[in-house]
C-alpha cells in the first residue's frame, strides 16, 4: 500500500555518540591501500599481447587474403557497416528512431582505398605490381566486380589458400593482394594504415577494423571466453575476475529478440537506458521504493536502535 | 590456424597465477567464470558479514 | 583587565539592509549557512549509526582515491610503461585491484542504501548522484580497458564500437581512437566522477544520515512511537 511521503525526523532526535570522521577515513584509506598492495602482489594483472597484422598475415595468410579481398570488393563487415563509416547500410534503429543514421558518417572509410590501394601506393613497388595497380585504377566498376567475384569463388574453392588457386580471369587482383600480404607479413601495414591520417597518429580505427574484419581476432576472443554468446562482456582473459556488474547488460544479448534482431545493440542500449532510469528514479517509483519496507534487511541494520526504543517504551 | 598472441608477458611470476586457461561454469544458457562467481560470492559474504557482525557499543554510555 | 577584554571582543553582527562584502560576502554567507563547519566535519553521529554496513561509503571513497593515486603513478610514465617494466606492471596491478575493491565496496554500498530506503527525507538527490556516480565509474572503467594497448583493448574496442554506433554515440566517441580514449580516461572522466562524488558527499553531510525506517508502516509522523514492536 503506498503512503504519502512525510518528513523524516531529525537524525539527532534519537541521541548521538562521539565519532571521529577523519580517523575513520584514515583507517579506511590505510586498510584499502594495504589490501590493494596484497592483492596486486598475489594476483598481478593480465596482459595478453595485442594481435599484430604481421602475426595475423604470417600465421594465417589465407584469412588475411580473404579479408583483403573482401575489402577490395566491398563485401567486408566494415564495407557494409553503415554509419559512422559509410552509407552502405542504414545503421540500427531504436523503434522508429534512426539515431545512428542521424548522427551521420563522421569517420568515413572507403575500404578499397583505405585497406588496399593506399597501402600499396605508400611503398615503392616493382614494375609488375605498378602495372597491376594501374590496371585496377583504369578499369570500371563492372570489371572490378567481375575480377573480385571470380577470385573470391576460386579462393573459396582453394580453402582460402592463395597458393592453391586455379588459374583464371582475375585481372590484377591476385598480384595486388599478394603484395599486400608481403607488406603485412613484413610488419609495415599497421604503420601504413596509421599514417593515412598524417605524421602523428593516435587513432587505431583502420588497423583495428581491418583486423576485426578477419577471423583471427574473434577466434582468439572465443578461446578467451570473451565473445557475446559466451557472456564475454563480463569476462577477463585467463582466470582473472572480470566485470560481474555488467551481467545485467550482457544478459539481454543472450535472449530474443535482442539475440536475433538486426537492431539488437540499439535495443539493448534502449533497455539498459530504461533500467538505468528506473534505478535513478527509484525514490519516486511507487512499489519499487516500498521494497525496503517489505524486505526487512533494515531490521538487522538498525536492530540496536529498535531494541533501545522498545526498552525506552517499556521502561 | 589462428595468430595466437603470446601467453601473458610477466616479468615476475605472481604467487597465484591467474593467467592460465579460464574456468567457466555453465547453467542452461548462463555462462559465468569461476573468478566472477568468487567475486559475487565475496560481495554477498561481505554484505552479510556487515549486517550480522556485532558493532562495538560506545564505551561507558548507552548511546542515548 | 575587563576593559581589555571588552575592547578585543568583536561586535555582535546586526541585521543590515545592505549586507557587507558584495558578491564575496554573499557567497561566504551562503556557504556557511548551507554548510556550517560543524556540519561539514562533525564529531558526533546519530546514535542509530551502529552497524558495519555504514563503513562502505568511506571504503568506496578511499578505494576511489587509491584508484586515482595509482592511476596518477601510471600517468607519470605513460601508457606503454607497464608493458616494459616490472615495476610498471605492479603499479598496473595496484590500479586493477583498487578498481575491483572500488566496484565491490560500491556494490555493497548501493545494495545497503537501497534496503535502508536512504532516499527518504529529501535525500532523493543523494541517491540520484550515487547512481550517476556508478554509471560514470563503469564508463570510466570502459575507457580504462580501452587504453591498455593489449589484446583486451583490441577486442573491447571492436566490440564496444558496435553498441555505441547503434545509438549514434559512436559517431563522436570512438573506442578505437586511443588518443581520445586516453584523455577521457585520464583527465575528463576522473574529473567528472570526482565532481559527482564531492556533490554526493556534500549532500550526505547536508541532510545527515537517514533515520531508521519506522518499524510499523503507519501514516503518523515518524517520531519515536510509544508502542514500537520489534
């Protein structure tokens, strides 16, 4: 039954006791620092090395080549992403609200240019590669599509291994991608992708998007239990504790409609926005704000106070 | 074959090595790491301890 | 001797149609009226503050200060230090575990304050600032993960971008932009969280610790009832 809110009594109307606020603070600070020092010494912290494009290209040249081809024929995840990278898709919607589309393409990525043509153009190439790039640049879109489509089919049939692809009409595509693979394996591709933004770089969007378009980053995440279907948002590598407080957030991704909807991310954020609003406005929500009275944890907390009141009433 | 990063790169080995393969518990569609269960259990234990542990009374006064 | 005392005694303040001191005086009076020093730093507390559950506020605060302190040490040597130095790695571990303690103590503090219905008696804003602090802390932790410069950062950045992009936030806040994330994590968000925490604590001092829930849920005024049942 809801009650009208009424004034609470003055905190000191039930008596007081002397109390050293600063001493309590100092004791708590010392205790927390000591606990931190001990925990850090006992357990340390995780540091799984970053996956480099060089390592990816060296250990899995098939996946690298398949990904580079997908960037070239605009079939990669990045190429078809939509805002904020391009207009290939509409972006997710929250109900009728197309917020992503409204926010716009603020970080444009042309995958053909960014991931293939510019890195190839950034280093001196031998005459065959120069000719291949020239052939690509002078061909039209239909020709591009024909080459990449044919090569994609052939690469698929070769199990992703470019060395096993049967001869065919692929134009300059195999040579361009093979040279890109060389650059990647030599370790220069990350630097080339980063320097597309100039001398100073602190934005890792291009190398990260390229890596994420491949399979190896996700495969390692799967091994470490970090993927979405593994409740990965809550987890940390190895046996380190993760973020259990993210359980309410990652939970939604495990159930329909969030799991299956194309707008799953937006739906989860919308739901969490509601949950957050409920938590913020608990004091004003009838029913919810009465739960503390119904679940008598408070009787434990203030048991001394109630005992004193009872004695005073009886005595 | 995946491009697996090196195992965690530590200069010294901590007494308790948490860098090994993670242990996970499965319950229906719920998956939770052993480490997280320990954290949640600790939060619960600390909460219950705070509720039930007797609090020192003020010396020589009944606090009224 | 008496004359000496009289001449050194300050005159009693008299009501003045035009208070002295201009804006400075007005601000000073406003501050001390709202928060007298004895209220800001009291040396007594209500008698009903008699449970260990009450220490989790100060434990959360001191854990927060430890997080900031260890983070400051990491900032001295820069973002890459902990990958190449054993000392740096240990400081990173201090930073990680102080965050784990911070989140643990804050969770207990939140649960406790909920079951105490601590928003009663004009304390709704105290509750609200606390919840906002929780959200801001979680967001700060996200940016922390993003600036580790290891596999975790790579994965979290490429995953978080999808969620953020879906609601248009990713157009302006790019988890893959290390430069942006580092400044948010080290400068912007700690400042925001600190301001919220200070407001939260000032509100606790202003309103005092919430009194116990009355044992019987009645509509009468909450003065100590003569017939209290345990």
